[in-house]
C-alpha cells in the first residue's frame, strides 16, 4: 500500500475512534436539566404517551466503551491500520498456508500409502475410492457434474469413451497437465454449404445415426483428405490427438445435424485445465483411479 493511503487509512481510523469516545462521553453527560417536567421533549402519542429526555442506562454506555476499547486492542494485535501488520503478525495468507501444511501433514502419508499401490488395484480399493470421490467432488464436479456424466462440451466420465486414453499415464497426464483439444474450422476447406451438409450426413452415418446415401457418400473422399488426419480413415479417432471416435454413440457437442454442422464450420477448442500443482502426484493418481472406476461401474 502506498504511503499516502497508509496514512489516510491509519489516521482516519484513529480519528474516528477518538470521535466515538468523545461522542459517547458527551452523550453520557446529557440529561434533563431543572424541573422534571422540562425533561419532556414534546412528543406525544395516543393522548398521554410522552417521550422523556432521560440519559441512557450506565450499563449501556459501558458496552459502548467496551466496544471502543476492544477495537483498539484488535487494531494493535491484527492488521487494520494501513501497512501496520499487527503485533501478532497474522495474515490471511499465513493462516491459509498454515492450514494447508497441517492438512498435508495429516493426509499426505495416507495419500502416499495408496499411491504406492498398483493402479488397477487402486481403482477397486474401497478406502482409496472414498478419497477419490472426495477429490472428485472438490475439483471435478463443476465441469463434469456430481454424477460424472458431463454436459455438452464436458466429457461423460462413465461411458467408457476416452478422448485421450484410459491408461494410468494417460489419465494422470490429463489431470495433472491438462488437455487442449483443437478442432479447426473446416467450412471454407470443404467448399460451401452443400459440401458441409454432405459431410454432416456422412459423419452421422459413421455413427449409425442415419443411413448413408449418395450425397453422404460423396463426402467420403473429402473426409479421407481432410478429416482422416485426426479421426482416422475409418473415423475411429486418435487418442494421441484427442480426436473423437466418430463411429460410437458418444457425441461430446451433440449429434443433431446443427450441432455437427457448427462443429465443422466453427471448430471446437475444448480445454481441460491442469490440476497437477493443486493435487500433487499422489492425489492425482488416486483421482485418476477413481475416475477409471466410474467407467468400469457404469
């Protein structure tokens, strides 16, 4: 914080506290003067209900003073006066780091013990799966849903279709380092609306959604020239590139003609953010095994 704002905040806070002390002290001295009838302020309701100018009870005033003194003690002990950090040296960052370290000291030995297990065995170990479920709930549900069935653009983790593969290395790489899928816009390359419509029908025929007709068949040479680089000549995809299998029943962005047309015309750029720094190697392995188990249990 710049020096000006430090002194602005500090001086303003101190002056306000002094003003509060003066105000409470001044108010405590105010009260009725002279005759008792002169203590009436002149407000009257329902004919005989009148307001008196009586001082506040002593215990009430004492509470105000206690509050002021408490605030002074707080500002001495904790941050609150500009750049002054307080005699206790507390900060929210320091507290967060201390809590993180305490959690690591408690749980990391447990994570390490499970991480030493074989990956296939880990995917069926009950206690490890409870930890994996907890990790999933904390880090994955925002995109993939609490039931892991995903949403348009977010893979369903229970269907057995893996864009980037389901081995230990593939899953831990996906979680730890993230993924960036790149489906380029191909409308211009295909050469017009009719060619795009034919490609839509051809792609849908690969997945068994429609029967291939002559128009769809006419797109096959273009598919072999442009699309097979990623999706393969038979349309079964390529896990090394994250290219989807176009012959199964799984459609990440939807299987309707308009969905596929939008994908072809505008491309897709799905992003799986990296979680390695958040999780560490041990928790990444446990989470990967849990995610693999979701597919096996479906």
